C-alpha cells in the first residue's frame, strides 16, 4: 500500500484510500441512537414519580443488562481491571446513597447513577472495538456538533434560545434560567440544560476531530468540522469549555513540535511537576488555588471556586468513606448549592473510594494505551485523540461539574477507548487476508486490518 506524509510528520495512507477504508465501517445502531439521544433537550424527558427518564437514559436502561452480559461473557474480550474499577465505582456510589437515604434512595438514585455510569461505559466498551469504529464515531460526533452550531451560533447572537424554547412551547416545562450575557453575547444552551454542558460536550470532540477525523477527510471537510467544534465551544462562553479546547490545542501543539523526540511525554509530565513545585515555592497559595484563580472569567467566580474547594475538601475530610450522599454540604450562607468541580463532587457525595475507583479506570486505559509500541499510524492517531480528549476533560472538570447527559457522554468516551489497551494478535505467517468487513463477535460494525 502506498503512503504519503501527513503534516504532523507521520506516514499514513493517502486520504482517498483512507476514506474508502473508513467507509467500510458502520457504527452499531445503539451507538448512533445514543449519540443522538445525548443531545435531545431536557423537555423530551418523561417523569415517573421522582425519576426523570430522558432519551439517553431510556436507551441505557434498555441496553445495560445485555451489555453487562456481553462483557461478563468475554465476547468483548476478557474482563479487565477497567471493567472491574467502573463496576466498583458504580456499586460504591449505590452503597453511599443507601447510607444517606436508605434502600429506596440506593435503588432509585443509585440505580440510575449506575446505569449512567457503567451503562454508558459498557456501550463504548462493547461497540467501539477497533480503529474503524473509532474513526466512524469521531466523525459522527463531529457532524452532530456541526448541526448543533447551526442553532447555537444564531442563539448566541440573537439571545433567543431556539431549540429549548421550541421544545418548551410544544412539550411544556419550566422557563429557562436567566444567565448573564458575556461580551455582549448570550451563552448558548443548544439543546442542553446549561451552556456549560453544551460547551463541555462540544469541546470533548476537538481532539478526536484533530487526530482521528482530519487525516481521513478532505482538507475542506476536516477544517470545517474543526472550526465548527471550536465555534460551538466558544458560544457557550464557558471558561471550562474554553479551557478544554485550550488544553487539547496545547497538547496537539506539543505533539507536533516534539515529533520524533524520545520521551517527549515524560518530558512534558516532568515540566508540569516542576511548574507545580515552582508555584508552591513562589506563591502563598496552593497550586490548586492558583489554577482555579486563573481558570475563571472573573475575580468573583474565581473567589467562589476557591471557597468551593475549601469547603468541599473539608466535607471530604469529615466523610471520607461514604460521603454525604445527596445531602447539603457545609458552606458559607451566601454560596449557592452548585459545586463547580466534578472530581470534588464525586468525593463529597460518594466518598474517596468512589473517586479512586473512577480514577483507576481512566488511568489504566491511559497508561496501558500509552505503553504500546509498534502500532500502525491510524491506531496511534486514535490513541492520541482519546488520550488528549480525556486529559483535557479531566483538567477542565476541576472547574466544572459533569452531570446528566454530559456525564453519560464522558463515560461513553471512556469506554470507547478501552480497546486501546488490547495487545494486537500475532499475525498469521504467510497468510495474506483481505480486509475483514464482518463484525466483531456478531456485532453490526465493521473492521479492517492493516498489512
């Protein structure tokens, strides 16, 4: 197979041939439906008692048991440490909620949390199994965000929330929360509950568009989707979303500048650790507080986030094992109930073990994928896209909370990267085979092999 050079210095197949290979992959229908369900407005939800069933929750509820059986039976590969860590995280959260509100709380709130967490992870783990699947998923998400931008951009300029107001007029629902404009623009909701969620969802697609979709699309299409993702993130006017895009751009820039440099990521980690030491020595504040102060739009929001960190960590210190469940956390009287730090929320609500289990799951994929050598360039692009996405999200999640559909999407993306841990099977000797377009283990999505 002939090859050419992409502008990051890697040898890849010619774009047209890559596109032909990519088009042989079809995403499984449950994945397509789930991605669409993630962007459905909250007005499409149905209330059953105190439980809200949104479209993505309905899909996850239907699929959680079949997906669990599929994973436990080994059809998606042997059960691994990541699977066990995600299950342990979900089970621990159920126990924590039961400790707070009894059996009913554990069954209802804990059950739906497990479905959102493990259920979304299992969807990615089951159906995204190779390069072709990941490429197809990256392009689907990028197309969805281009569609969202078509309504979010005029929404930001006109201060009219078209999607949410239209669905509210037809299906009913409470009025939208007034959020103060920034830079003369309205903060776009898109189809989400809050501009922050819209911005985070869009920002999570940047790295996969850059590393995965860009090499296999024409220059016009690839740059179009990248511009759309950046614009969609921008009109949310969320510091967290902007930070996610900024971190991903910085990592992509580092990958380009240091291409061919041995140990470049170890060097980057060393520089990061060194910067923490320097900040600790030169500042009278902790590195966390310094980071929070610079990751906010205003001094007021910066001060509020620092207070959230102080009161939140104190709450974790008082309830380290099982957290406070859905109870109220101790805070200053003028502070809102909102806690703008996803990792802190997990520790406060469910205890440190829940946070540790979740961190272990993510880090296991990251380090095992990073440690693989000798893989083809398409695989390496997928690895870079997933790792940069997760790192960018993890950093931004220190200043925003991921909840409802955005949390489900995050866990789905985590599961969609689990295949990167798997070692390649030894190729058969003197056995040339044509690309295999049949599904893995009976699934309806395609694969291809590189020769």
